[in-house]
């Protein structure tokens, strides 16, 4: 392997040296130039002409604001030699140009095509990167945008600016035929002073957008590679002496009770003459009362003036993600006559965010980060999101108990931070820096993080992030970037932020344990790794910047992480990767589907396949089964049995700032899944971090044979608040009650007589049933009850060891390592022996299969009773030592498609697996076979259920098949065989989508002893944790169940509670 890596390295170096034989483009390939005439970054605010307008803060109502969103004229070329050199000429006839909406990604409108890669640079498909070159300039896409806009006469004596929320990768801005400037950071605002270029009345703006530039080297994030103008555009005006920027530091004193306010203000004078101004601030609470105010005069002799204000606000209502209390900060500038020349307002929140005693503290409390990573993504519009989309995201997060968001891997649009402030989220704001493709080697010429030619580019992006977001209380942590190595440039960016912000922690995953991260922020450290850290380090907290890789059917063992996190003070949570599947809406002749890498572009287009599909939610923000596991594990209330015989249960408040008296508590007791008692708990006055016990009435609940009792406790909101409606369940738990009696044994003697005959088939019959077993294969080929066939086309039960690989399975190469189990499942077995005996009032058929390639033996014993019931006893014994993990152990069979109704007693109601069933409670559930299907973006194993006591598949008239477990079993029932979901040895070469899955005229039923878990610790190839694996065993694995023909629901109820 080492030799191979050396050969590859030499090959890449050779390609690298030959990649370009030309000088770099002076602007597109020059990291020394990060912007031309770009305004210095500033805090987000809007300028108004009066106090009243500023307090309303509706910029659309301002006479100083004009949106340029909407339809622009557009032209598109490929290659710098085809540039339209006069594109900005005001006299150019552009009537033949296309129309394009702004904001938008040009690729989403057919200009170029979307490309998805994770690590590499798409403009160097052979990985022969040579920064700052962007390979072949003749393959670079260029979009030309034009539109007219009006400048009011009232702006004639004002300073006029154009604001681009984003231009990707780089855009050159022209106004009225004159070049204005450009900027290379595509995820922070780009503002230009266009005062010298505009006039009252009609004006023209033009933008030349290049898909790739040297900036692309620092934007190598794990997302769709798209370009264009994907965020809002507007023009605005400010007076000649204007508010340029301000830093409102709103913190708390050492008691965490009183507010500490420290305001730095920067004013800019464009008049060329000294200017005298009166400047004031006012802090207003949510009742409209002023809690602090001050005013100062300043003479701005040069172009810039600075002011500072300080105040203490007693007993302030502090901001946290749980209690997002906000105040209005009003800033007002007046001239010498006392007339308001400018006013602005923002929301501020008083809070601290700091590291003390090796812990991350918000307002003095060691909060736990129950977070997700969030990209800027819309399945329809690409990387163009609006407030409605973000509001849905935030609502879903609240519903799932998410309290923190890491902005991966770049700052979000400005309105996002206002919403996070308002509704309460802890935000990690991350600089738009990722040079993943360049690796992490600090040697000269390798990682850009340690390359002095790129220092200014790193600082530029970090400054842009910080200055724009610095006033938002939701931003509690700064991040230097993602997967870009460490070194000199990140030392500099750390020091820059620290020079501007003495309190808020700074994190950077690639810093590891170095000094330039205040939080140890590993990526995909497994539970035992973080526990090792906690046992050996106390100087800094550990917060996983990424964990629980949610690709496909995933998020296994999340509860295992949190059992460890809650055990150690230095472990303070993490951010799941990531929030939403980045599947683009598409369709073909088969219908609609979610597209991923490889679905666009000609052959040879770089792609990392469906590695972009790893969300807690589906692309349209609909809920997945594993979404609800996140909700359960992230919930902030704990329920623990203390003395169940007396009905004593402890309730723990896991919030940090919320008393549980804000919620209603109730419970219900179930008897084999049916609710037999409900009740409300008294008002619970439990402070954060405290516990109390409650008593639940269990009187007069008596044990009955075959009956299990559970209690489900629930906490719900009393009122609508923070995106959650009144009555929303924020926490729940199920606890099994110690009230149980043994099942009643079925008396086989009462089943009636059964007879059999042997030949090519073993034919068995009794009262209203008949059965046929192939004498060579040992497979049941016919099973009729009251004349109705229960198995389809002779596809009776046979051993099954395979599942359609989920994405995590491909990562640990299950399709290769465990392929012999797949082969054993796919081939029609030939029995080593089939023996039939009459045993009392039953017929027993014993079948033995030798799985020679796996050094294993499978034995099945069918005990057929006179009423048509079949007891099935299975055993798998493995004698070899190097036999691979068993993906599943069970039996599969196919049933007629009219068995559409599913009822079962087990974990539900949604899909669950052995390492992901905390959120699914044991109950009696009804569904349909079609509704058991989960449409993962890339089809894979789905629809499983665990801890099942019995299940029934029936027709609409109630007739069908009941399966009763001796202990507990697992099962799948779908309208497709697993082969339909199996992408084979290489899922990236066999792209499958939801529109490839068409329901078949069958029901494939798997009755399993066990299936391995889904895992998800990391994307690098670890199988599920040991407790959720199934290893071959010389002692053998055994399980049993009974097939029971039924004719009605009443039949199910009476027969499911018996022991057979």
C-alpha cells in the first residue's frame, strides 16, 4: 500500500507540474487580490430616516432601500476567450439575451450543470491541483447579468451602495458601463459604493460571474458545486455622514444577573469637511420601555469617527436558546439642528458565552449542544433559500429538540441570524474556508492553511464572517473553517477574532489539541474516543463538530453517544452531519426523483455519488424515521423507574434555564398495546438539573397470561411558543411494568388430526388446511387455509442472511466482506437432509442445509398441527473461525399481494433497528404493506421492525397469516424483494433512485432472529457496534415462531397471546 501511495504521489506531482504552461490570470488566479473596491465588512443593519421607521425595521417601507431581486437579462458563454467584453455597455442591445431570476444558481436554469464532489476540485478531475490555477480557463463558465434600476431624486445628496448577498465564485460588478469592483468570498455580503457611478433616474447594472476562480480553492465544501448570484441584491442609500458599523457587546456581569452593555460605533464622513453629529443609543425591552439610553456629540474631522458607550442594566432578561429574550437597540444620528439624519435598530440579547474550568458555559451554565450541521440548500432552487424555507428548517429543529446549529461550512444569509436570535438556537458561525482537496500536510506547497501566499485570503474571509455576525446573540462560537489543515494562516485568523472578541470561544477541528482552538472539536470521534478524552483532559470541552453521519438509513447508536456525553463534564454534545438530504428535484421517463452526484453532466464529470444525501430530513424537509430518534435522544426531560411496584418514577429536568412547570405531564398505561388507563400528573415544579419522583396509580392492574403492561409518560407544551404549538410533545418515555404472567400453552392435542404422505413433495393436511414441502429443497411450496393460498408461487420460507446494503454498509464494505451470506440467501437451497416423522398429534419435518462456503449449518424443524398451525424452530451453527459478520439471520417468504394489511405488537409505529429504536415504543400498530416502505433517496434496506411479539398480514376481510414469536423477533414486509433495493457491489456505478422502485404484485416477508444495526458513527467504514452485530457462533443462534392461519381480527387477538 505504501509503494502504491508513493507511485500515485509521483504521478500527481508530474501531472501537477505539467498542468499549466501559462502565467496565472491576474485576477481570477491571484489570491493576493481578494477584492476590488469592496466596502469593509460591517454588522447587519438597515438605514432609515426616522426613529419610527427604524423601530419597525421593515426595509421595504424605507425610502432608502430598493430591491434588485427579480428578472435579469442573462447571457452565458464557456471559456475566457469567448468573454463578452462589452457586456456592460449601456448601449448594447441585450433584447436577445435570456431571462434569469435573481437570486439563482445559473446551473439550476440550464446554464452548465450541477456537480457534486466532496473532497476534490471539480475543475481538476484528475486531482492534479495547482493553486491558484483553475486548470483550463477555456472550460470556465461565465454568466452575464444585466438589469436597469432607478435611483430616486431624493438620493442625489446621499451615499449609494449596491449589496450582493453572494456572488459565486467571483463576480465583477459594473454600473452604467463603468467597472466598480469585485469580491471573492461567495458566502458573505459584497457591498460596493456606487455613488460616483449612478445618477437620478434610470441606471444600468451588469455583473460578469465566473464559475471558478482561485477562490474556489477555499470553497471545497461537501456540497453541490454551483455558481451564480444565489442571494439577494439591493441598492440602498445613507447620508453623507453615516453609520458605517457598530459592535454591540451585550453580556452579563459575574453574577449572571445584570446586563453589561459596551457599544463601539464607527461613523464615516463622505463630505470632505469636518462634520458635527449627535449620536445616541437606546435599549428598549419587549414592553416598549426604555431601559438604557445615552447620547454623545462628535466632530468628525477626518473621514472616520469613533464613539463608545457603556451601561449596566439591572436584572436583565438574559438570552439563551431556551429563553431567547431580546431587546431592541435603537441608534440615532442627528445634525446640529437636532434633526434625525439616520436611524437604525437591531435586536440584541444579553448573554455570556465563554470557557471556564474546562467547560463551555452560556450564562454560567454548562449547556449541552444538541446540534445539527446545516447547509444552505433548496431541492428546487439549489443553494438559494428564502425565509420560508429557513423557518421550516427551524420549526423542524424545534420539533426534534435541536438547540444548536453549526453553519457548515460558511456563513448563512443575514436573515438567518435574525431568526436564530428570535427563536433561540446556539449558532457556530463558520468562516467560508475549506481547502479539503489540498489535504492537511503543512509542508511547503501543500495545505493552503500553512501557505503564506494565502494568508490574506484566510483573514479576508474570517473578517467578513466576524464583522457581519458579531452582534447576534445566537452566535455563541466562532469557527475558523473546515477541513483545511492547520498552520500559520489559522493561527492568524484565531488571533484576529480574539483581538476583536475576548469572550466567545473559537473552535477549529483541524487544530486538534493545539492552542488555536478553545473547544476540542473532533469529527466523527466514536463513543469510546470521546470517553477516552474525558478521562484524560479537563482543560477544554469536547464538542463534536460532526458526528452521527446521517447518510441514508442511519443514525444508529445515538443513545450510546449521549449516555457517555451526559456522564462527563467535559463532553458537551455535538452536531449531527447533516440536517437535510441535498437531493435536487428531478424527473425522467420513470417519474420524479431526488438527484445526487452522477445524475448530471457528461461521462467523466467528477462525482462523489450520493455522499451528498446524509440528512436528518428528506430534501423536502419531511421527516425520516431516524429524525424521530434524534428527537427522542435530544429530549430535555428524563424518566427513570425508581420503584415500579409502587408506581414511583423519577423525572429529571435536563434543561438549563427552564422549569418543568411550563409543561403538562400525563401518562397512559397499555395492556398488550391497548390503552387501559390515562392520567395527568400534578404541576411539576422542577428546576433545571433537578429531579423529583412522582407516583402513578397502578392499583387494580392484575397480571394476565400473555399480557404485557407498559406505562408511557409524556410532557407537552402548555402554550404555543418558539415555533411549537400548544400541546406539542417535547418528551416521552416508555417503561415496562413488572406485571406479567406466563403465556398459556396451546394444547396441541386439541388441534385435530393431521396426516401426511411422501413423494416428490411431502403433502400434509388437516382441518381446513393443506401443506406441501419439496422433498429436495425442504421449502414449503404451498400453504392453504380454507382454500386460500398463503404463499405466492411456491415461495415459502427459506433461510435469509442478507439485506439490501444501506449506505453505511457500503462504507464498511459489507457487500464485499459478507458476500458469501448474500450468495447463500440468493440461491435456492438444496437440503442435506429432509426427515419427516409423526410425533403425537403433529407432523415434524426436519430440514438441514449445509452452508459449506460459510462452514455453517442451518436446521429448520417444522411442527405441523392439525389446525394448520406450523411451529418453526431454526438454528444456525458455525464451526469456522474466519466467517464474516452475518447481516441478518431469518427466513424470507413471499405472500400474495392481497395480504395488504399489517398489524403487529412490537416497536413502532415507524421503522426501527436494534441500534435505533429508542424512539419507538412497544405497542400494537396497524399499517399497510405499502406504508411500511421508506423512500430513501438512494433505495436501500428499509421498513424494519424490532422487538416484535407477533405480527399479522391479512386481507381486507380479515383472513391471513399470524406469526407468533416464542420470544421476540424482527420483521420486514414490503411490496418488493430485497433485490430491488440492492445496488450491488458498487452503488456509485449502479445509481438508483426512488423512481426505480415500483411496487410488485407480491409481499416479501422477512421473519428475523436479528438484523445488524445501521450504525453511523462516521463515514469511513466502521461496522455497527458490537452489541448490534450478529457474529457466527459455534454454540449456535436459535429462534422460533409459529405460523397461524387466521380468519378475523378476533382470531388474531385470541391466538397471539398463546405459547406454542
